[in-house]
């Protein structure tokens, strides 16, 4: 009995800390706290999420998400820098004096004294200027799925894309035809613990709203890029507390969820 009482007291203490934190950092969202507590269920998880948002550097959905792809930037050849030991400066040429048996410099000569030496210095110089191969990128394949079949790997998302356009404004653009789905960069997903998780959480939020409002369905699914390997930073950025069922929109407070009934973000935007 005493244990139950202390447990309730602990929950109340954490809830009080949450209210105090929101009051201090973002008082306009005070009315959202009770809704968050119901969504997170464990107030400690909500408290940790808010601390990440307000008190420490946010581990964000740093997928660098934009609503429109930037201009193509072909890989420009980079200037190659290499050094050749001073004694090898001229060794791409045979020593004429040596051929006449008149070279007095021996091994210190700046010119090659044999065909083998000539080939060796040419090989070394070629290796020095040869472009280094970039590490092999993870193998990918493509899927066509409904957004509601994909989970968020974060517990929060920013309300805006990197280019400054908001998720909701992009949703309106898609609804009235100003923006086409093909204009939005493809979302990347991975398989983790037998679930599809998005690496592009703001885009998933946008697509999930599109599905809720009938812009996407089984006949018009979304095409995504499936990475066959987890990025190295995935586990660090895996902050969801609900297996990716929903996210809280930072600085807005509302929830984007897999089900329309649980979604409050953008719900009244499109009639």
C-alpha cells in the first residue's frame, strides 16, 4: 500500500516538473500537457522528451529534409595533391649520363638509372593522383506502401522542413495541386525490430496526413527507398516511446499519429 502511494507521489512529482518546464520554456503549450501525458503514458518518458527539446541539444530528425530537392550538384573533380620525394622529381626520365656511363651521382641522381626504376616512379605517381574510392553506399531497394505502414523513429519532429516551408503549408499545397507528390524527395526507410521505420520523419508526418485526408490510399501509395543496412546513427536517433505510432510536433504541441482519431496536428486544416 505504501509502495503504491509512493509510486503515485512520484508520478505527481514528475508531472509537476513537466508543467513547470513547459511553463518556463513554452507557456503557450500549457494546455497540451495533459494530452501529452495521456499519449506518453509514462510521464518519465515525456519529461525526458521535453528535456531533450528545451534543455539539451535536440537529437533531431537530421535527415536534412526539404520539401523540394535542391539543384543537382554533380560530383566535381577535386584537385589532386601529391608529393614526390625530392630525389624523385625528375625520375620519370632516364639519366642520359648514366646511359653513357658518365653519371657521378649514383643513387643520389634525380634521374632514373634503369627501366625498373622508371616504371616504379611512374607507378607511385599514378597511385598518388588516382581518386580514392568512396565507401560503398548501403544497398537499396524500393517499395510502394501506405504511410500508416511505416513507423516514426523519433518521438518528436520539427514543424518545418529545412527549406523553411512548414509541413502544414506543404500539405495544403498538395491538397490544392500547387505541389505534386513527385516534387517531395523520396523517403528513406529501414527495417528494425520487424517494423518499417522512417529516416525521414517530417516527410512521414506529411505523408501520414495525406493518407488521413484521402490524398494517398492503396491505389495511390507512396514510393520509398528501403535501405538494407541501418545507418550508424540510427540507434542514437531512435527516441520513439510508442514504437513509432505517433510523434509530437515541437513548438506546436499537437500529435501526428497513425490513426486519424489520435491525430490532432493539422486535423482541422482541410475540410
